[in-house]
C-alpha cells in the first residue's frame, strides 16, 4: 500500500488548495530538520514525505492521478496503456503529459518535478517510463516560504527537445538545473523568470510582522538616577516548539523615565523561521522610600522641629542647614527655607529648591539635571505638660 498523502498533511480528501498549502506550511515548519536536531534523520524523512504530499496534492493533474491510481500509479507502477489518455485531463500535448502543454499543471505553475520517458501515449507507459519523482523538499520549502532555493532539477526531461507549448517557451532546449541533475530546468525557468517558465509567481506571500513581545523592566529610582547595566535571561519559543534561553544586556541610561521602551529586534518568540517578534522592555519605576519623581525633578520631605519653625536659626549657621543623602550616595547641605516676606516663622509646607540636584535629563547632552524640591514637615510634639500648654497659650494668645 502506498503513502496516504492526505494523512501525511492531515487534511481530508475534499481539502481545497488553500487548506493544503496551510497544512503544508504548518507541517513543514514542525518537521524541518534544522528544528529537530535531536532526531534529524527522522525529521528529514518526515520532511521529505510532507514535501512530496504537498507537491502531489497541490497539482490538480497529479492529484487526480493519485486519487485514481494511488502512489504506485503516480510513480509509474500502473499497467502501461496504448492510448494518449488513460488519466483524467489527458491530452495530446508535448511529451504525452496529462492536461496538454507538455507538463501537468503548466498553467498554474505549481509543479515541481514530474518526468516522463517517452513522447505520446500513456505518460507512465512504455519501457522507459519514469513516472513521478519527488522534488527536493528543501526546494519546495524555499519556494513556499519566499526563497528560490535552487528548485532542484527536472530529471528525465533532457530528451524533450523544444517545449513550445510552455508559457513563454521557445524551441531552445531546457537548461541544466542548479541542482546538478542533467536536463533539468533552472529555478529561473521554473518560475517564469526566463525562457520556458511555467508562469509561477515568484513573489512570496508577505508575512505579517508579529506583534511586539512587551515585558516590564522594573528599576529603582537610584538605578534610573545613576544608570546601570542589566543582564536578563529570557526563554523564547522557536517555530519548532522548542525553547531557547537567551541573555539580554540592557544599558540603562541615567534619567530614563517610566514608560521608556527598549527594543531588541527579532529577540522575541519565533512565529516562523526567520520571522520573530521584537522584544520590547518597558521601564517601570519601583517606589523609593524617600524620594518621589516629578518629571525631571525630585521631591523629598524633611522634618522640621516646631521650635525651629517658630524660632528659625540664624541664616548661615550650622543649625540652619540639614544633611541629606542623595540617590547617588552623596551628602549635601539643605538650607532651611526663609520665613517669607514680613514673617518670622516657617509655615508648614514651605519648600527649598536646589537647582541641578534632580534627575539627569537623558535627552540633553552633558550633566544637566532637574531640581531637587525639599518640602519641610513641621513636627508637633505628641504631648505637652500643663505648664507648657499654659506658657504656649500665653505666648500665642
């Protein structure tokens, strides 16, 4: 019993051309030897069967012969006949091939490698009948997925002479193929790019660009302030279904903001060979215990004792300054705010603004930064004695 091409592609006998092509693409990607290194020999055999099944079922004449006579009949194992017909669509075309024109499916350009031993009569009849011989599956794969791939040779056709019945044909003999098999057609001929082509459209079907694979890149405010290098290990899925581990290095620039996107072209999941998602990291800022960010400015709240708010230390004195550790580890002096015009006390919520002590501005060359805004939180005592309350009331009444 011969091969069941329908079963190999996983399609019913009623499958149309589009369903067959779709099934081929799925199966070919799954079983491509390059994607199955653990069992390359088994994958190669399966890949060959898939290509052969597609080559037959995608050509209406080969498919009709296969449906009637099976694999043995298609490949020349059926009894020889004396008439020119014998198979569906047979005619008196050159070389005795069914469908006329000297080659099955000549008008559609879908044939790959179909041979005959004699002119006229049953295409598989006669002592020298060659029958159908499958093409190189890599050539079929390259054609379907967008490459010319050399398209093998068309063995056994060297004796056919002029092929005037082919689209664009002339009386010149077919050239040898790139695959090295004598008497074959070149890829240029096969796809209509030169003499004797079969009219196939060499333009591959455009593949849609896969949707980006976005993932958060969580960074502390200190990392965004100073910049850092992140090495992240990711697992990407290949078209074969296998998982590949990859290390991504990200150079974080000082001043990056939440929402900044870092793109690595083609580093995401592979949807088909050579067609992968872009991996996009989206910066997300982790909350800081002390600082908050507002654009390019930083904001921090410092405590101020009630006594210093009511009776501010003399400007310039040691008591009029507070120490603050910055995000990059420096210690700076922050002066207390002035009470304001006509005032002698510091009100809650007053601020001190220090220029160029905020976040680095990533889009500006050099070391320009935003401002650091210090808000003063006046601390009230939790308890006062009766005497203290009396004194405060006397002083403020």
